């Protein structure tokens, strides 16, 4: 049989369920997922094999109206991911419908006209009857080869989607070894796991004011990992909240992140978290580049 291989960018508004879908298609938890928008900050690959086809999925940050330099880098990365793909999968939250952010995605696609399909997600949340008019509106834009309906959460429609994606990939040899799952390093995965915890445990602006960097990674003689990470925040007051009374908040974040790392890396982990005030990191090209969130160019 002929081999096929191609890139599929998962593009959409924040919180549409892009990372959940990546994990679902991959069959394992790779990308971090939270109920808060703007969780994903960088593009990452999830490599799926379907028969003779290698589907290289690209999870992207959500498309929204950017304010900070970090936001612009996120939205820019998402559009770059889409431009480099063989197929763009526009993921729309069926419950939210075509809101301002979804409109921004559609307008952007209208400008660039990539090969695209629309995928209505979260169909577990709404009535089938409400789906049809929405699908029709997407179809009428003329931008999509077809409109599919899924639930990344329950798995409804996922097998059909996977087959459809595989059939849409160009003929060609595989780009990655058959056992490679992602392009993310373990250091980055570890940083993402801690950031997921920050998003889940912290409120208001705090998740958006923080970033995580893995500073040291040591394989210990007993087979365990020693991981040291810095949590960057913007102000002293934020540092105090992340640490919490008597260090309780930071301890809780560390314990939960460590447990997740042990699951992810299948080995014992000793995690050390430091909180540092790095003023204006989200506006600084240098800091964003150091965090791998903006090209240095
Ligand atoms: N009910 C329901 N919830 C879903 C579905 N897919 C995702 N979610 C939830 O939607 C929220 C956002 O999911 P994510 O996968 O983080 O969304 P995202 O598009 O990657 O978000 P950003 O990275 O912030 O742009 C989470 O609470 C998910 O559990 C779905 O099919 N049904
Ligand atoms: Mg995401």
C-alpha cells in the first residue's frame, strides 16, 4: 500500500477543545487542557498513525484579539501553524456557535484560503436540531470541504474524523519514526504540566501572568528524575499568592504536578519549584524567546 503523510493544523478560538481533540486523536494525554481560555501558548505536534498514513497534528494556541506581546506571539504561531499545514481543521465550539473569536478564525481563513474542513465540537452539550443551522452557516462560507461533528470529550465522531483526515493526506513517506509521538522535549512537557496546574489552581489574572521554565533536569542513579523549575510571575503580590500562606499553595501545586509528571514519564520524580518575579516577561522579546514563545529573529 502507498504511504501517506501530512500536517493537519487544529485551528480555532480559545477553549474550543483543540488540545482535547489532539489528545483524543493521539489516544494519550499530551497537550494540557483546562477550562480557562488561552491555555495553549505554543504549537506542538501530535503524531498519529492510521493504517499506512502518518497524520501529523498541530495543536495551536487559540485565535483571539491579542493585547500583550505574548498574545501576539501566540496568535501569530497559530496562523503560522495553519499556513504550514496540508489541511486546516477549523474547530468550532458548537455551544458557543459563531462568536467574535470564531468569526476571527473564519475571516482569517477567508484571507488565506487554505484547504480546510470545519469541525463542530462539544456536540454532547447541545441538541442535534441546533447543530444543523450552525453546520449550514459554516458550509455557506464556502471555505470548507465539509463540516463534521464531534465530541472530543466523549469520543463521538472521532473514528470517522480520523479516517477522513487520513484519506485527505498527500501520498509520501512518513516524516517521523513510527514510535515518535511529539516534537516536545520532556523538559517542555514537564513545564507544561506545571503550567496546567497553575491554570487549574490559580484565579483571575494569575494564570496569564505566569510562565514556567524547566531549569534543571537530572537523571538520578536510582532511576528517578530531579526536576527544577522556575515559575515566573510579574509582581511581588502575585508571587505571594502563588506561594500561599505558609507555602501551602506552592506545595499543593508541586505535589499535583509531580504526580502528573510521574504518570507521564513513568518514573519517580522529585520536583523543586521556585517562584521568581520577572517583571514584564509577557511583553519582553528576550524573555519570550528564552521561554520558547517567540522567535528570536
Ligand atoms: N462538553 C465538552 N467539553 C469539552 C469538549 N472538548 C473540550 N472540552 C472542554 O473544553 C475546555 C477547553 O478544552 P481545551 O482542549 O483546553 O481547549 P483549547 O481549544 O485547547 O483551548 P486553548 O488552548 O485555551 O485555546 C476544557 O474544559 C475541556 O474539557 C467536548 O467535546 N465536550
Ligand atoms: Mg489548547
